[in-house]
């Protein structure tokens, strides 16, 4: 039988967050039946990936599909598979593209099917960095788990059921490390986190911010081992992990190991075909790459961050959503000889665990100014940090903010107000933001 060959006006390669929001925007802008396809190696329609490290792992009332298909994460319509079929948008699932030939505008799947397009949106996201990539001894043992997609989340849920109340070692002190250690603790596991840095999430947190989260986690019973890495693993006769050997010589017992040591943008299919920068596919302010008609959105795009006048890549959901909308609006405007404003993004990151939640807007550069009560034992803990560069506030972090307060810190990060007296800013704290 001849392999499948299909043609579409628009193809979105990848079926994650950016793909879901791009499809919704195509729906809004108008797309004819048969014009658009989403090709995804995942077996399900686009969903809100952040749910996987939060609600999906709750001990009770856990989130499950179809509950969190895009675009519910931003308060939008939930696009069920029926939505795509009603619009005549083809969802080509469980299909991995293994070759992209941009010159002939052809994608080839692992099964040999070919897909041609006029306009391509690359939305392949990131893959996890694995300890096997570094050749860590024993890293291929059973129950050493990662979290990127729903199949990974299901493996974790199965391991949690098989190893009830057991010991978990979390390798990594970033987003995955912090969210997963909380989720596993909530499921009554004995949790130990291990990371090499002097404090958690160093790419965003200052020592003053981390002081709160490390103390809060310790008070919840999570053990934290800093300044070392997993150098090897022990396994039993079945190949199930039993212990983590640390570089400093200590050995931690483990029934499950969850590894969150960072991601890598999935750009390899386009190597040598599209200009790249800072590990991603370089785009303009409309997310068009160096190849006309080929766009890159979400985690894979290195785009002009207008506010800071530099090219950046952002691995967060808010940008995945907004870049998708911007690209589709730009594509549709171009078709009718119009244009849209340049992307003008204000970086926004957030996280939630236990009953705590933080938001961050802007840029964490310059001098940091901690304010508020960051005592993890305090019943009224509420604190934040400003970042001040060249006499202006450029970034704001806030733990425990209300919706209005979070809007206020976003306004500050966008407006970049001048600060005459840093000491006064520390004393004024959140009030400085709520006055802007
Ligand atoms: P995304 O990873 O969502 O989608 C990529 C899609 O492409 C996947 O469906 C993949 O299978 C598919 N694909 C890749 N290569 C392919 C190929 N060759 N052929 C076919 N399909 C292919 N951010 C945040 O701001 N707040 C948060 O709370 C969280 N929480 C969070 C939890 C977890 C567990 C993860 C893994 C990530 C987050 N993030 C987050 C990050 C956020 O989810 C991420 O930035 C976006 O999902 C990026 O959207 P993309 O569409 O670019 O990639
Ligand atoms: P990350 O970059 O946030 O953290 C990686 C951490 O790995 C580092 O902080 C460091 O502590 C640790 N590390 C590095 N090498 C190590 C080693 N050899 N041994 C032990 N620790 C080591 O990456 P992540 O937490 O893996 O997250 C993956 C992706 O998922 C990122 O794109 C992230 O943005 C995204 N994500 C985001 C959120 C959110 O925004 N709330 C939540 C979950 C995941």
C-alpha cells in the first residue's frame, strides 16, 4: 500500500499548548474546512501542559482529559476533538515527523506518510534532558521518571500507585523539582530533593526568595540536599531503582526517582535549514523564521523581546499562547495585505504548590530588593522582590498576591518606574506597586 500523502494550506507541527492556541486563533480569523492540520506525536488533542505537574497528580479529584484541553488554562473555550472536526481542522495524532524538507515544503512521518503545506507553524516545544544523556550509571533503571507529556504523567501515576507511601528522590531544584516534590508529598511519599546549586530555582530566585520556599518545604517534611548531584543509581534484580548514589558519597534510598534537570527545544529537524539563535529558531516580531512562510512559536522560538531590545527564548506557557496568537494574526493579516503590531511581550512566569503561589513579571536583572515577610514559619507570610536596573524597576516577584496585586506588579514591570531610594522601596514594599 502506498504511504499516505496529504496537502494542507497550513500545517501546525506539534500538538501542545502553542498548537491549541494557534488553532483557536485560526478558528477566530476564519479557516476553511480542510485547510489546516495539526500533526502531533501525542495521541490526544492539545491540552494545557502545566496541569501535568499540578492537578493531574492531586491525591483527590485529579485532573484528567478532556478536562484540561486548551484553551481552558487562560479562561478560554475548551477545544474538544469535536471542535476540530466541526471546523474541518484535521488532527493527525500519534504521528511523529522525522524529516522536514523546507525547500520542498514536505514533512515525512515515521510511518512514511508525507504532508505538504504552504505555511508551516513549528510548535514542537521541548524535550526533557535525561540522565542517560550524560551516561549517569544506572540511569536506565525502572521508576526513574521524567515529566513532559501525558504518557510520562501516566507512568508517574502508575508508579505512585505501585509504590504507595514509599520513598521518592527528586533530582533537580527547578520548576519540575519544586512542583513534583510538593505533589508527591501531598500523596504521602517520603520526599528528598537533590540539586547542585546553593538554593532552589537559581535562574529566577534570589537567596531571599529561596529561603522562604526551602523553609516552607522543610516544614512540610521535604528533605533538601544541596550542592551535589546524582552520580549513579542502584537497582534490584527486577531492574527497579532502589537507591540514588550522590557525588558526595551519600546514598539515598528510593522507590521512585523523578528527574527535572531542564529541557531542550526540539529544533533538530530544522538544523541547517532555518537560522537559529540562543538554542532556538530565530524569528521576527511576527514569529516568521528566516524561511518565508515558516513560523516558529512557543518554546522553540527565539524572538525579539521588544521591551529589552534583545532576542530571547521563553519556555513558559503564557508566551506559548501569545506567540501562537500573534503568528496566526500575522499570517492572516499578510494574506489580506494588512499587518499587525510587533509582538511586545512582558515576560510572565508563575508556579503553584501546596497552598502557595507566586507570579513574576519582567526581567530579573540588576539589584534585587526583597520586601515583606518571607519567614516560612509565619502564618502571614507575604513577600516579594523588585529588581532595579539603571535606577528603574524592571522586574517584580510576588508570593501570595491577590488578583489585583498581581495585576499591579505586572503594571510596574511594564512601566519600569524610576526609583530614587532603594531603601525606601524596601520599606514601602508592595505599596509601591499598588500605587502605580
Ligand atoms: P509543547 O511541549 O506544549 O508542545 C509540543 C508538541 O509538539 C507536543 O505535543 C509534542 O509531542 C509535539 N512534537 C514535538 N516534536 C514532534 C515531532 N517531530 N512530530 C510530531 N509532534 C512533535 N509554564 C508555565 O508558565 N507555567 C506552568 O505552570 C508550567 N507548568 C509546566 C508543567 C510541565 C510538566 C511542563 C513539561 C511544562 C510546564 N510549563 C509551564 C511550560 C509550558 O508548558 C511550555 O512552555 C509550553 O507547553 C510550550 O508550548 P509549546 O507548544 O511550545 O510546546
Ligand atoms: P529548570 O531549568 O527549571 O530546572 C533545572 C534544574 O535542574 C536546575 O535548577 C538545577 O537545580 C537542576 N540540575 C541541573 N543539572 C542537574 C544535575 N546533574 N543533577 C541534579 N540537578 C541538576 O528545568 P525543569 O524544572 O526540568 O523544567 C523543564 C521545563 O518545564 C522548563 O522549560 C520549565 O520552564 C518547564 N516547566 C515550567 C513550569 C512553570 O513555569 N511553573 C513548571 C514545570 C515545568
